[in-house]
């Protein structure tokens, strides 16, 4: 039993490290982590959200029904370029 727990913990850490490295590569190439198509939504209150989990099929299978959204501040609007400034870290 403890062997199973050790392996599952190690696999989770290895996966997170791989995802972290992937994000760093995207930042190096594009200046920011890449959001999949359709990840940014406008909710009924008018605010923007970006779905950051699940990122792929494996995460959908491992964590069914789980979704993580990042909510932007109300003044963030993609049509004014403000969303890009916030997402790339250039907002003032």
C-alpha cells in the first residue's frame, strides 16, 4: 500500500514538473504560456475568464468534472488590448 502511495505521489510531481517545463518553453518562444483555442470566455456578468484546467485529454480523464478558471479583473477587455497586457505581464 505505501508503495502505491509513493509511486502516485512521484508521478504527480513528475507530471507537474513536465507541465512547468512546457510552460517555460512557451514563455521562451511566445512570451507567455499558450492558451488553447476557446479557453477565454465572457461570463454573463461581462467579465473575462480563462480556463486553465483541464489542458488536455489526460487531465479530463484523470479529473472528470474538474475545471479551473482564472477570472480577470472587470476592467480587462480583450478588444482594447488590455487582456493581452494582463496575460503577458505588461499591465501597469
